[in-house]
C-alpha cells in the first residue's frame, strides 16, 4: 500500500468496467464502513463457499465472528486465504434498451489471511467496538458473556492485503437514443431504519441508546 491506495496487482485488478475501479483507502474503507453485512468466500478441497456475516473494521483490519465450530471459522483460523465483499445497491438504471439497463452500486472486495483472535482482552475490546457501532451505549447494559458463550464464539481478524472498489453512479448511458419513446432514468434505492418493535415479553427498560448512527442508512 502506498500513498493511501492499495497497490494494483493481478489479484485485485478490476478487468471489466475498469473505468469504475477505485483503489484508494478512502473509497474502500467508506464502503466497508457504511454497512455491517459482508460475504466471506473461501475454498475447501476445490469446493467454493460463500458465507454472509457481520463485519467491522479497525484501521486496515477486518473483523467478523461466528460459531467457533462452524466450517468457516475452523477453516480460516487454520491459516487459509479469504476474500470479503461488501455491496450496496443505490439505484435501478432504466435505459431505453435491455442491453443498456444497469444499476448504480458501490462494491469492494478485500483479500487476506484471517487469524483467530485468542487474546481475551482483545476479544472483549473488539466485541464492544462492534456493539458501539451498532448501538452506542448498549454494551454496558447487556448481561455479561459467560465462559461458555466465549468458547462458542470464534472471532477472526484479517489484515487487508489487497482491495479494490467498483462504483457506478450515473444516469443511463444511451443519450444517443433519447428519441426512443420509453421512460429512461434512475430509480434510487436506500436502506431505511424503521421503528423499533418491543420483544413479545414486554418492555423491561427503555431503549435509551443510539442505533447505528455511523451507517449509510436513512432514518
């Protein structure tokens, strides 16, 4: 990595639509940080796998957790490579032909070698960091994790070795066909946060903390 950008190499080079490719840290990190849903891909004995999970970032490191006995955690903790992707759908681009119809989006793919977080203090710090991103102020309100729950949770960390982003944010690219009698333009999409719904057991305490203030969502 140099000058705030990921070095372009055969692993992360965007080949199709390369004019939409971006390799700078600001774009890559911004896309990663604007949601907590990612997909982790890896290969076991020639069989590809892809698992959706929740992620968070600190510096140039990605974190995600899961069952300590899951295939993903056990395989990647053994020193195997992974690719992590995050994609946001921002709009449907309705052109004057099916061929030119597209979507506006922001996507990023990161590559690296995940490791298991084994230090208990770091495990606690990262779990609190994640919860502070989701719901600032909630972590100290929660029932503390039990030893059994810690044992059942595997936390992975991956230094981002390579990364690339790909972004489209434009109207239809068929202005030369503007006379064709069909509507053309962009229908924007966004993720929206809805009103909270109390658990069936009833409300025992007020919802008195923030909710996902850092994410790229409508309130």
